[in-house]
């Protein structure tokens, strides 16, 4: 165990047969920081999150708040404080928003079991409401998840990742499906969420959102990190412009 807080990944490599999806990547996220991970389709962003969370076999070292996660199963990594969303959403359409949010929360205790038996719906919804408020979809606790827009479903995924608390949030395209106004509001909410403590690794293809919200940006191309720097630096880096941005982004 070391004294450093937050997430440190070093030398992370993921291979699927002959494909090296993630190639020797070093990345860190501190508490209170939003770290961006961008790159073209197929660059290895989701595979990197899969490696961090234990869903893909990987080489390299991963520590969280000084504790090595490298040999832990996915559920142990979650218990240690590493939480993720899924790019494809993965909600249960027939359950309510509140039930979806709580589906991955910590196991029940005797007191939460008793409360749920005697005052089921109201207490469940009340517990979830602050999380829904934090991600910008208050008042939807009792709505069926299948009735939500794609953008709202993604936000439920973020609330679900936050349920039960965590040290680091890994957000795999949580803003896909939001329009440009919603996306700007989402950026402000993510900043507010990290100001309360957890760090976030944010993946998204909306470059304006990323450059607005991130403290540090990493760029992946063909599994390799080709850049790490501030949003201001990323706009003018010739390798990033060639690999991903295409043309300089208007400031
Ligand atoms: N389970 C898998 N088995 C085999 N190959 C895979 C698997 N998952 C991903 N890949 C391959 O690994 C590479 C990286 O894919 P990945 O999904 O991590 O990229 P990404 O950066 O998240 O892309 P996107 O922006 O489209 O979400 C691609 O070549 C992809 O085809
Ligand atoms: Mg992906």
C-alpha cells in the first residue's frame, strides 16, 4: 500500500487474440479531478475501462487510494471504490429508475431490509432522489426506465454508478444522446459532483464538452496514448489534430 489517493494505472495492456486494444497505458485520476479520455472509434477507450474494472483480462498495475486492485475480481474493485457506467446503458427497462439505481448499490442491512418491507416505494424513492438531482433528472424515481429518452437513461447509469459512494467514477460516454444544451448542463453537473470528492474519468466524443469540463485530457490512438495535457494544449497538438480533432476547435 502507498500513500497516494485516487487512481493510478500503469502499463495497462489488453489483448483480444491478435488485436492489442490497449497498449501499455499509464493514466491517473486524482480526487476532485475530471480526466478526459478521447480518441477515434476503436481506439481502446472502453477496453481500458474494462481493464480497470476487471471485466477484460489485462496486464499492468492498477491502484486505488494506495490499494492494489490488479488481482481483484470486478465486484471487489467496486467495493474498493471504483465505479463505472456502461457505454450501452444496460438498464432494466421494466424496472423503475429508483430500482435501477439501487440494483448495484451495496448489499442490504437489517435496517434497510426492515425499512423496505414496511415503507417500500416511498423510502426507496427518497433515497435515490439526491442522486437523481445530482445528475440532473430529479423527480423521475418512480418512472419506468424504458419510458426515458436515451440521454436520460445514460444519466440514470451515472446515478447508479454513484449509489453507495465511490472514490473514482469511470463514465463511458454518459452524455451520448444529450442535445448540446443538455450536454453543457451535464458538464456543470459533473464539475459539481467531483467538487464533492470523487474523481472522474470521462469518455465522450463531444469535444466541446470534453474541453469544457476536463482538467486533463488523454488521447488514445490504436490503443496507444499519443497525448496527455490540458484542454488548451490538446487543441493545438498536431498529432491530436491529425488523429482525432481533424481541424482546430473554435475556442
Ligand atoms: N470483446 C472483444 N473481443 C475482441 N475484440 C474486441 C473486444 N472489445 C473490443 N475489441 C476491439 O478492441 C479495439 C478497441 O475497442 P474499444 O471498444 O475499446 O474502442 P473504443 O475506443 O471504446 O471505441 P468507441 O469510441 O467506438 O466506443 C477495437 O479494435 C475492437 O474491435
Ligand atoms: Mg467505447
